[in-house]
């Protein structure tokens, strides 16, 4: 950045100045890079008679430099309200949604008043390192803490307030930042300004499911599952040869030991770093089990609907007859998202989801559902021992109390092999309570076993014990340059690049790369954190501007190749803040150049949304920057951008091109980001502002002009 100052008027005029006279000052600003810049301008005054008699006047200049016009319209409360979708649940009269009667009760597990004394509760937890004896007590306590925080957060929205009709939609009623649709009977008697009391409550069903699971672990004697020693596991399991996986010894070992149930009653762990084919390994194991064991019954679970859908899709595509794969959806699942002709619990005539009879569920060879919906199977009384294999994919994303929902009630340790697949180095469970997270609820069962149980720890000489755990090592996703830093930071440099060269080298000659053949860019931006009124989420418009320029460059690249529409999984944009997601999506719709393109297949979302996914091109906006000099708080914090697991997920989604946009002055204060920025700089992949205002380093070349054809 350069700033030049000039004072208008001749020297004679300035010498003859008198009190009260004014002079125009011109400040010239020059920077090739979009961003927010601050410069302190100091005027020093002294009298002609005595030079020691001086005083200073200071003015802070704030400059927003944009590479294109900011075309984002100012949003109003009503504008933002139009983006909300109202969800209506209309029951079909006379229809029973659950044909599965409750055989195992689900109690209320009400939160005790004593939990509100956080100091006392914390003291109790500090004296309670997790073990088999205190397992239920500790987790009940942690779940109550989580409920207390959830309840506290949602009750902030309780209020007495008037409702008003929307100016354009008379059936839409407005409450400050919320919208509601009501039936005609209510609307006919509604008058603008009528006051209502709004009370918000959390859905306690997920917590109750977890409380019951915690209570049942000792009833079902799961000690060797939760605190395995390996002494009851088979030492002479028969392992057959697998020709299909001989090219990948780690996957082959995992499948062989899962099929042979060599770890039972201990869980078998599949440690799957990014892009190593973790889900492929599970699908191959399921395929081999179905082929070799005609009488088996398999329950495959995942923490979220999206993960369960992905797993189900992969199983159905894995040479397994679709008639064997049954997807059990939660009653709240959007019916419109269910694939046509899918074997599942959708009632075709009414297009409504229901929970089928126990006999129908037990008849299925492979049952796929979420961990929470598996609680329905426990409630319905499906006996322990029915399932011969129980798989949990993405197990690292679930709390331990979620993971054990299907275990505590459906798993017989003597007859069922439990398989947990995931990566403890990627995103873990998302919690509301900091206290509960600190005392163990934020650690998944997969991570706890790998950290605390000897069976699952890597030996210095021999590595992992394949009878209980397999670490997948071959990365089939990313360009070696993209993989390098996460590999060194989180996987001891053991990951091996095995991606298809034609795929990962697709952007190695892209005209916007600072260095050809190195498909990484760190683009330094001098942005600033911004927040809207009454909204805690942060955004950074300077970074949005830079992202727009890169998208235009990519669109231009596609045009040259004759591509008129961006395909799904071609481009993804990751940012850690929901407000930045909103700003980026808005930019795609309002920018005069971008809105003319077919960009509906570009996925924009949080790090959590991208876990388990991959795109050829990934753009990352880190958002956090220095606060303005005029801000009240001057300490620099980068929030959860410094979370190692988020860093790992964000930087390992890209196959062929990774572009990270951020403020290096702030990010370099965190070791993991400092290593990445230094790596990009050393390899010639750095662009944007100098890392530090104090460095004499010249600014790197700006992004090539992408506006001209």
C-alpha cells in the first residue's frame, strides 16, 4: 500500500495564511490488492516564533479497496425474512406413523436442579476420570450439562411481542427476525399489532435416547466393548485371500479381519485419513460378509442423515443387490430427498414416512439408518444378537453417548462384531456446553479408544495391531502438493499419494497459478472483521471480492475449454462462519458477471458441511482479520479458525486446486497456519499483501486481470 499527500495552493499562499482559512488536502491511495486498509495521518503544527511550541492533529484514514463494484444491495429486516422457509407438518388423519410398538421404555431423564450449580458440578467431574464403574454417572452428568446450555441458548428468544403481516404475502406473519404461517382460521381473525407470547423449547428426544443408552450399557454387559482388553478376542481367525483389494494391503487387512470378526467382542477400528477410501473399505467388508454368510444381518449407521445417505448409496453401488439394502429414515426426513424406487420406510400411497413392524425390520439383510433413529429399533424390542455386524461410519463425528445408542440394546458382544470407522484427526462432535466438552463429551468413542486403550495404539516398531485396527495410508483424492502439509501435521508423513494423475493435474497449467505445476495459492488479503447488528457471526467483504475474482477466472477457464455449465463437485467454497456463507452466496446472485453464469452447482458451506466430501477445486475463506483501530477490543483472536481439525478438513477436500484467502498477519500467529503460509511462499504459491507491514518484502503479483475476454 502506498499513500501520497499533497496540499493544494502555492507556497506564497500558504505562508500568508491567517486564522480561519482552509486548505484542501488530497490523499492518494494506491494498492493492487482488494482489502481494508488503515493509515494514521499526523499533522504537526508549530509557531513561527518558537519552534518548540508545537501540537499535533491526527486523523485515521480507512480505505476499502475493491477490485469490482460492490453490487450487494443493502438488506433490510424484511428482505432477510423472505429467505426463511416455513416448515409445516400436517398429519394424515387416521394414519399411524409408527407400526412398531414400544417394548423398551424411553424415560424422561429430566434435568435435576442441582446441575445449575456449575462450580459444584465441575468439581464432581474433576474427581471422576472415566471408567467402567462411573460410566453411566459421568455421562448422565455431561448430558445434563449439554441440555442446560441448549436450554439457556434457545430461551434467549422467548419474548412477548406483536406480529405484523408481511407487505407482499398476507399469509406470512412477521416477528422481528422470524416468520410464521398459520391456518386460515387464525389468519381470518388476526389483526396487525396483536401481541403474543413466544416460548421456545429444545427437542429432548436425542438427549433421552443417549441417556437410555448410557443406562443400558451395564445391563447389556458391554465392558469389553467400551473398555476392551482383547483377551477374549479370537487369536486364530481364518483369513481368506481377497483378490479385489490386493493392490491396497491396508484395506485388504481391514476387510479380512472385519469379515473374520477377529476383534470381537472388542470393536474393530478403521482409521481412515482423508481420501483413503474408508467408506469403500466398509462397503467391501459388507459385500464380503453378505457373500460368505447368507444368514447374517447387518446394521450400518452414521451420525447424520447426509452421512447415512452417502453410506447407503455406496453400499447399493457396490455390487450388492438393492433388494438387500433397506434405508430406515427418521419421520422428520424430507420426503422430497428420497431417491425414487428406494427400498425404505416410505409409504408410497400417502408419501409419508412410517416406522414399520418389527418383523419387517428384522427381515432386512442390511439396514442403514442414523445413530439416533437406531434408537427406534431399541425401543421396538429388536433383540440383542439379531445383528451379526454393526457398522458406524464417520464415528469420529458422534459423541460417545450417540455412538452407543445402537450398541446398548442391539449388540450382543459375543455374537456381533462392532466396526467403528472414522478419523479422529478430522471434525469431532458439535456441542453447546463448553464445560461438557472440556470433561469428555466432545471426544468421540473412536478417539477415546485410540488415545486411551492399548489395543489401538501404534507400536513404535510394529505399528498398529491389524487384528483390532487398520490405518489406511493410500490417498486417492489429492494432488501431492495439496496433501503435503496435512500429511506432515496430522499423519506423521505416512500418507501416500495414489490419486489419478489425470484428475489431480487438471489445473496445473491454469493461467492464474503463481507457479505452474503447483496448484496451491495462498492469497493474502487485508480485510476486516464485520458483524451485523445483533448477529454474532463474522464476515469479511474484502475476501468475498477476491473470491469473486477467482470464480470469474475459473469461469473464463471453462469457457476456453468449451464448458458452459459447472458440474457438481467441480467447485466448492468453504468458510467457517455462516454469515460469510450468506455473503458469498449473495455475491454469486448479485455480481453482474457471475449471475449470468450457471453456478447453481457450486457448493458454499461451513467446514462441517464439507466433511466426507471432495471437489476438484476448493476455495477457502478464513474470514478473521485485524480489528479496526477504532474498535473497542484490540486483541487479535481468530476464533475457531485455529481449530486443527477444521484446518485439516478444509485443506483436504480439494483434488486438483486449492485456493486459500485470508489475512496472513493474523493467521501466521497460529503454528499450523504459519506452516501452510510459509510452504505456499517457499513453493511460489503466494499472492497478495505482504505477510507483515513491517517486512521489506515486495508485494506479490496481483491476480491476473480476469474481467477481459
